[in-house]
């Protein structure tokens, strides 16, 4: 009897709590079509509108006590400013593509979702569009997005073409932080470099001599860091006028061969020259004999931190990658500083490589009824993060972007200003040089400035990232800007996701990786490269080249 | 029931009557037993459902091996391509070599691993001080519990050109051995490190078998003048026969699984020629390149071959050693 009374009481309690929860929402939002309000992008809806989204994030989100993924400063902002309720059906960092595929197979697409370039098969956009599962966003973009969002098409007219079919736009590119973040630099260990008299590195021979000096005088086990994916090595190719990126991402770096035909970087004779030099580096001990086991975040990084190597070709964000760790493990001058890649001629730096930088696309289900609401949310986020007209104080902004919370501004809605870092770099450097912070108008600027100051004034290791990226005249962005100012830039012709035809090609990446490693290790001569290239073409390279020429020439 | 009258009610011959009596009385027994034991049968239902959902249900997905599958079109909408995926696979030189690599590495692991475990268990059995016996047994068993992710990190460090092993070899003037970067050495590195990691498990099993052998048999052999070696070859090993057959049979069913975790964490493109196995190739092809149908084709082929090998090994185990698992 007691049990029955207990269960009855429990059932009543549950019923009351459900009724109470239902009562919290004054006016329930709807997913049905709602006439968008007349006026600017920031005019709120009269009737609450609901958007159901999914996001490739989550595990790194931080929420204040009582907040959650569906109730945080950002979701409250959408509601307060636009009367739009954003609800995340699910968010996940790992396995986003698999979960999205499962939703697609089950016919259970969310209203809005992102197709991140790094996680999701880039061919998926084309398949969804041709199957009629994506909403045409052309009119909504033209009518309800902010002028800033629409202006991205003017700044970079090519990227949105990748998501335009028969003149209709089916996806809003998420863009990138600026092409200034694309060129890689030669990062050298500062204390060793200065101990060697900070020699000017103008030629490849200069670089090799510096590497040998690090080995002879500073205990480096080898000269130049190379990782298992060969990406660190391939990014040194511009020194020899060769161009190639991450083979696994199909970054073959396509360019005109002079006859109007687009060819991959590996098919140009300069690549064989690069191979010969890399094989010489290996034979001379400049490359670790275990390079094929060097993981970017594992042994490869450990060797940098433990002082086994002092030169690495890498991204502009090296200061975040290894800065605080190396300062903690070595000394406060042991961090690496960026230099432009030298060029065989010695007369100028090597060209900076620019790959297709777009990080993904925002799409909507064909059954989604309120694309205007999507444009409004996208515009609001952009306004908050990148606009000089954000009517918020630094303290207000901090509410939204304090440690970790900025990520709650999700990829499902975030479009990045493709000039963001170029503008940010100039404003932050100006503020650091003059002390005048009045022109720091975005949250990003504020953080980069504060972090740089933290390193300059107090040697706080967390500030190294921003400092090395943009905080002084020799920063990575300063080096990149020098390349852009002089037009020492080479852009890939494949300015878009890999064409669908790439799926028909075989394991072309495997062939390149295996054979390049054999040549570097001296197991095969570099002169074998033309026959290896024939093999690459026979096993799918031709399909890729034809597809690139069909879509991007 | 059991009245000697057939189903139509006409008298039956005595022989027929007996058969029907057995039938009905047997059925009755089953029904009566079920009546008594139904709670136990209910207990097995969840396991049955789980197996059906998670082991048999997903087999439906194997049809993608015969389709040009796309998640957008789904199983019902993806076009059928017959055996095209299999033909494409066998056209790839990389795939055909992975079959050889898989078989070589896998069979070598089974053979050497079995011999190592048998030998060590026999040696261990000869230790008379039980502390040392347990100590060595534990020592060889512990690596079995360490994941290949961690083990790969340890191995890549101690097998490095300036690692512990090469430093040790250097003491004797032996040149540096590229354990993980020389295509001719890499498969053997995989085989021996796997044997080292896993033979402890086999040792425990074989040791348990040896200890269950009747000591009187050894005593009789000693009386007949048999020395230690003769006892091992003519008593211990023959008595271990059924278990060796069982272990080898179970291992044979896994022959196309050369050890994905181990190889994926230790290999590199430079050793693809001898170290790339079906699973690692499948992973690169299916997951990194999103070619689901091809991955499905390889998976199906692997399962079919494994099933055939398992059936053959069961057949030969019965024929040769008169040993039945099922």
C-alpha cells in the first residue's frame, strides 16, 4: 500500500512539473511560416519564431551557472533583439558528420545546420542540393541579411559561387578570418637565433646553415621539423617555386601550366627540385630519421618543446600551438619567431601560398519556413562580433565572449568577416604602438590587444599567441602583410570544395605520400618522379585534373 | 495422447503408434519443461533482442557494398552497381598487396604467438617456487591489458633510432635498426611486438591446461625412464592438443584482422608496401575519403572469407583432432 501511495505521489509530482514547465513560456514560438517584419535586419518579429539547429561544437562550451546550450547569453540575445528562439536539437564535436549523415538517412534534417569543410565531406552540399533537400536562400539573403553580410559577396565574389546553383544561392559561406592568415612562415627558436647573431635568412643555404648551427651549438638533434603528414615539409616548397599543401585534404595546389590547363603542384618540374633538396636534407641529418612518426600534436610537438629542433614551417598561430608550453619547459626566450620563407634566388622571400580558405557553409532544410529569421540571426552575430557599430561597451561584450563562451556563438549561424584579421591586425598593432585603444571596436581586437599586452608587460605565457600573431612588427601577420603588399602571393585555382568527381579517384594521396617518403629517405631517386606521376594519373589523378579543369578553369 | 489411435481416430499399426507416442510424449515434455522454466527463457530474451538489433540488424547495411551509396539518397535511393565496387577494389594495386600483407602478418602472429605461449607455459610449469611462477605469469600477462594507443607511444620511443633498443644494440657494435621505417623490417616489428604483448594470455590458458593433466601419467612415465624432454613431447604437448586446436581455430577466424589498432598507430606511408593491411586501407578509404560503398565491400569480403576460414578450421579440428567446439 505504501508503495502504491509513493508511486501515485511521484506521478502527480511529475504531472505538476510538466504543467508548470509548460506555463513558463508566455507565447510559444512557432516553426510555421511567420511574415517577417518590415524594416531593417534587426527589426524583431511580432510573433516568436523558432529555429531548430544542430552544431558541430559543444564540448568546449562554457556556461555560467544556470545557463545551458539552449539558454545562454547568445540565445537570450536572439530572443530579446529579434524575438527568435534558437534551439539546438543536438551538438557534438566528435562524429558530427556521422550524426548528420544519420539524420539525413532518417529524413530528419534540422532547420539550420552547418557543413564544416574540415569535418564533413565537401561533396555533401552538392548531393543535398541536387536531392532537393536544401532551401533556396537567395531572396532571404537579398532582403533580410544585413548590408555587412551581403557585402562579403563583393569582397570575395568567388566563394559564394561554390554554393550557387543555376544562379540561386543554397548556402551562406562561413568565409574565413582573412587571407592574411594563410601563408606559412619559417618559425625559428628565438634564443638560439639571437645567439647566432640573428642572421638574415635570404636563401635556402642560409636556412640550412642556421639549422646546422642550431645542431652544432645548441644541442638540436636535427635541423628542420617534419611531420608524418609531410605538411610541414610541403609548405616549404615555395622556397623552390613549388606549391603543394596537405595531400589528404586534396590540397594539391592547382595552377595554370602556361597552356591554359590547370595542373596540380606535384606535376610541375619545380616539385622534383624540391624533392631533391628534401632528400639532401634527410641525408645531411637536417630531417629527423623518424619524421614519418612525428604527429603534429604528439612527438612532433614534443621535439619542439624539448629542444630537439629549432626550426619549423607552420601557421601564423604558432604562439598558441606551442608558445606557453615551450616557455614553461625551456625559458621565456625559447619561443619561436616567424621569418619569411627564403627563396632560392635570395632576392626576395618565397611566395605565400593561399589555399581555398572558406571554413564551411550554413544551409537550411528545404522544409524550413523562416529563412528570413536565419538571415537575421546571422546578421546579429556578425554585428556583435565584427561590426564597428556594435553599440556595446567592452564590459557588455565580455558577457558574451568571456573564456569559452564565445563558442556558443555557433557555427550554425556564424559568418566570419573575410577581412576580419587584416582589419584587426592593423588596429591592434596601432593600439600597441601608440597606446591609443579607442579604435579597438571588436571583441577580437580587445582580446588580441590585451593578450599582447599581457606578454609584453608581464611575460604572461597565454599572451604569446596574440603577440606572435600580430603584436609586433616582426609578427606573423606583419610577415604576411609584407608578402601581400608586394604581391608575392600564389593562390590555388581550385577556389572551392573538391568537385564530386574526386570520389571516383583511387588512393591518389597514398601514392604521393608513400613515394615522396621513399625519395626523401633515399630509397628511390628523385628522377623517378615522372614515372610516379604517371602512376598517380593512372590511378585517379587524371580524373581529378579533368574535374578541376571542368569546374575551375 | 499416446492412446494408440492416429490423428483421424483410426487404429494405427504398432510401429506407427510407438513413433506417435514418442512424438506426443516428447512434445509434452518440452511443453512441461517450458512451463517450469519459462522465467529462465524470459531472461534470455533481452540478450536475444540486443543481438538481433546490434549484430544482425546492421547487416542490412551490407547492401551498400552493391550500391553507389550516398547518405543523401539512403539505402533505398542509392543506385545498384552490382559487383562494381569489388571490381574497382581489385583493380587497385594497393588493395591486392594489403591482402598479402594481412595474411602474412596475421598468420605469423598466430603461429609465433601460439608457439611462444606453449613454450613459455611449459617452462613456467617447471618452476617449482610458486612465488616466481606467479610473478612471471603476471609479468607476461600485464602487457595484454595495455591499449595499443599507449603501447604504440612507448614502442615508437624505445624503437626509435636513438631509442633504448638501438642504444642497447649499439653497445655490441650493431648498426642502428630502423624498426618502424624500413619496409622489410616493419612487418616483423609488428609480429614480434604483438606476440610480446599478447602471448601472456595464451600462457595462462595453456598453463591451466598443463596443471589439469593427471600427475600419475608423469609418474608412470618417470617409472618407464622418460626424461623431462620426453615427458614434454609425449605427454604435455599431446594432452594440450585440444586446447591448442581450440585456440588456433578461434585465431584463424580472425586471420583477416591483422591488428588495426597496433598497425594504425605505428605505421607510416613509408612502410605501406609491407605494412598496410586490409583494415588500415579500409579506414583510409572509407572514413577518411568517405567512400562508404567501397568500405562496405571490403568489410563484406572480409566477413565472408573469415566465415569460410572459420568453418574450414572447425572441420579440420574435428577431422584431425576429433575436437568439436559446437
